[in-house]
C-alpha cells in the first residue's frame, strides 16, 4: 500500500468553513496528527487513529507523520486555519529537507483552509482590501527585536497589519509592547479590530481607535487587525463596516 501525507487546514472553527477537499482527506485518513485541540475537532471512527501532541513539538510531530506515511499509512496532519500560515506545513517541509532522502518521494500535499486573518477580516468588512502584512507576535521562535523591527517597518510602509498570537498567559507583555510601538510609529487613530473566536459561538468583534486599544482586549483566540492610514469606518446601526480602499490618492 502506498502511503500519503496531507497537511490540512481545518479553518477558523465552524464546521461549514472546512473545505470539501479537507473533509474528503479526513474521511480517507488512517491517522490524524496534530496539536491536541485541533485533533479533538476530528470525529473518531473505526479504522482511524488519532495522534494528539503538545504545541511545541512541531518537528517531532512532522517526523512521526512522515514515518507513518513511509510505512504506507494515509496520514493527515491538521492545523487550524490554513496549514501554510504560521502552521504545520512549514514544519513538515523542514522535516522533509532534514530527513532521509526517501521522504522526498512521498505523496505530500497541502490542503488549504480559511485562515483566521481572512475570517476576521470578512466579519469586519474589508480591512485588508489594499496592501497588508501578517505578523506572528509570538517570540517563541524569533526574538522580540525582530518583531519590533518588522512592526516599525510595516507602520512606515503604511500597511494594514494582521496579528496572530497576540497575547498569552506566558507572555502577556508582548502585545502591550506592540501597541506602544504602533502608537509611536503611526501617530494616528486608525481602527483596530479585535476579532475573537470567529465563527464559533464565542465570537466577539470589537473596533476601537489605536490610542484606545488595550492589551487585555486580546488573547490567544483573538485575531487583531490594524488598519492603514487610509482605512475607513462606515458607521451604522449595529457593528460598523471597516474597509481599506483599493486605491491610494
């Protein structure tokens, strides 16, 4: 039996936002590999083995998946959102590059998903309608000095910015420092969108001016989007629409 490895994105949370391609891959899998809460989103069934693991063992998890695929298993590595955006696809290919040559000949595919950045933007309107960048605010895999440099350069370039992993219990100070950098670099009241648990029953969307943004408004389930200097707010009854025009004067 020829094995395969599919790196799949489960989307932001709601079942109806999982793509048909990913649903089919899960239905055909013999083994599901991933971070504990993501594996828990996959229903158990006969013939399927679940392999949940901790969040800080991405390379070990990738090697395990590759070994099972090499043994003829139909393996799916799951991530939330899209697997190519701050997720498992890069870790799998890092393991392939450093691993035995026969891993390079495996049937390896990436099945995209709707990432949190896009789901959050859709809920707010179109804040990413013009040029934007995405930055992971976690300093687990890169130094804070690099994060700060990228924040300042993105602000100087007047990008809209989407922030992943803004604030956790183990590093509550990082997002406070991010807001300090942005207030210093931007110097205006551009909108900040706090989109928490988008597409789940706990969803909450909040829009505030940058000077009014506070660290406690975000946690690890929050996607933060900061507009550019041209981002607009359309007020109305209920939540406003936030959008960035596609053209610049």
